[in-house]
């Protein structure tokens, strides 16, 4: 078994736990931005510590940093902030399983962004997979209880948040792989996690400035919620370490394709932990999207 496979499964499992904790935080007095800030604030110091300890134990120096690395950090970091805020907001409008499925449109969008930015291939079968995926999206976007013309039903805030989160996930994933590759050919773990450390520090600063300017009381609430937020930070760190390492070992589309095992974890959490139930249309949309994603992975 190639190393990136178990690493990706571990990343998906950790990410699912992190989103469960973020959904719980959003149900408290934290705003969308506050819940997003908690994720980065509590994980950034841990990631930085791991990088420093790893470099000391292995006797490594910092790899040479190219200017393009910083561009990838900013693009990926901002994309991840947007995507996380969209997912947190989405959980308040649709159930956990549907929210995760919307988020996982990133695989389809990652293939398109990867083709445009990094030149990663997209075959005719890949195009077919994307078309099938949009059929699933239409079913998923038509929320229970909606009435009126089809176009009005599928173009709703939840669908918009889901697609924006998927696109932001795609952009950030491709940018992170670009950032890791921009650090040269050195140790894979060091390059992946140095990139992660720089990104999480950048994200923490950006969101702290935003909250100080617009939602000052949220920083106090984030600190007061340290028990749940701290655990979320640990899960975030583990998941991010695994994602970044997997991106360094394999293309984004393959990694994100296998990462769809997160949908299984999410469905179990939605049913057994949150006690949520999906309609037949939502289940059909989830299944069709999953088929399109797997077909896309096989086609690349």
C-alpha cells in the first residue's frame, strides 16, 4: 500500500471530527468567524512546535524559500478561511451529512483548478464525471420544503455556501500542493508541515485582526470555549498534517478522491450523533455525487 493512502484516510477521519466540533461550537455563542478563528488559533502553535522539534531531532535546516511560496501561502490561506466559514455557516442551514457533501464538491472543482493552475490532466471521462456530479448537485440543492420553480429552489443560500466552500477548498488544496512543491526536493514531512505552520500562523493573524475590528467580543468567547476549541485545534492539526503530507506525495485529485471516505464518516455522525435524517432526494444526491467523484478519480 502506498503511504499516501493511510495518511489520507487518517486526514479524512480527523477532519470529520473537527467539523463535528465546529458544528458544536457554532451552536454556542460563537459567530461563524469566531468558530473559524478557534480552529486556527489552537492549531497554529502546535504545528509550529512540531516543525521545530522535527528539525532539531533530524538535524535539518530550513529549506530554501522561493518568492512564489508566499503567493501560494496567501492564496491557500485565504481560500481555507473562506471555505471553513462557508462550511460552518452551512451546518446551520442543512444537516451534517449534506453539509459535508456540499463541501466535497471540492474534488470536482480541484480537478478543474488543478488543470488550469498546475497543468494536471483532465480526460474525457473526467468531463463526464463532472457532468454527473452536477446532476447530484441539483438534487442536493433542492432543499426539503422548497416550493416554486426548479431554478428558484436550487439557487438558494445553502447551495451557494456549498459551492463556494467547494471552490475555496479546491483553490486552497491546489495552492498548498504548489507551496509544498515550491520548497524543493527536501524531506517531505518537513516541507509539508513547514508550509502548514506558515499558513496557520497567517490565518490566525488575519482572523484576529478581523475580529478585533468587527467582532471584538468573539476573541473572548473563543478563549472561554478552550475545552472544545482546544480539542478541535488538535484534530485540525492532525488532519492538516496528514493532508499536507498526502499532497506532497500525490496529486490533489487522487488525495481528495480517496478522502471522500469522509462522507461515510459524516453520514454515521449525522445519523448516530446528531440524530439527523436525510430525505430520499438528499440521499440520491449524495450517492450520485460520490459516484461522480470516484469516476473522476479513476479517470485522472
